[in-house]
């Protein structure tokens, strides 16, 4: 099964997450199929905190990829920012 989930990066006290499409059996920060965007929870000031490629997201959901609950929440948040 293919899932859309977060992959953690960044430093010890400064998390940074990539939104990736990966096989469910692969570990969290392991191999992925495609990077769809990023989420930076510690973005300050004018820094961009969230970016998602909506066209690629629609494609992967259309072919049956499941989203994690956290990615679902971030998708709703991105849609609210765009509106």
C-alpha cells in the first residue's frame, strides 16, 4: 500500500518534515517515491511553514494512496491558507 506521510529531518530541537509518498512497509525516514512538499513547525516571521504540491497530491490520492491523519490535517490547513 502507498501512503502519504511525514518524513522527519532537521536538527535535534528544530524539526523539519517532508511530505512524501512512500510504501507503507518502508521506515519513516527511509526510501520514498516522491516528495510532495514540506512542513516547518518552527517557522518564524515571514518564513514559509507549509507547502504542498496540490496537483501531485490529487494525482496520488486519485490512484489510491492513503494519507496519514497528520497529513490530512495539514492538507486542510493548506486549503484554508489558499482560500
